[in-house]
C-alpha cells in the first residue's frame, strides 16, 4: 500500500482530511519539536480508532509537514 493510499483510507474511515489532521495536531501541540510519536499515535488510536500503521502514517504526515515549513 502506498503512503497516499494510507492517507486516502484514513480520510475515508474518519472523515478527516490530512490537512485537518495537521491542524488538529497543531492545536494539541503535537507539531512541536521533540514530540514523541507515541504521544501522537496514542491520541489517534483513542480519538479516531486508527490502528498503529495508519497512526504512524499520520505521524509521518506531521513530520513531513513540519519539515516543509
């Protein structure tokens, strides 16, 4: 499965777009330098019912987003 396929599947299952996940993560402070992946995956699993692989795809999305700023 490609990275984009992961993101498409996540949006289909949660109704939340990748851009919205970035915004929500920023509101929670998860885009700060030094934030551990576990903090983010715990949030995604609890609030959105994501499995570990899909949660890690969002972690990558957040890291890539931060690197491009």
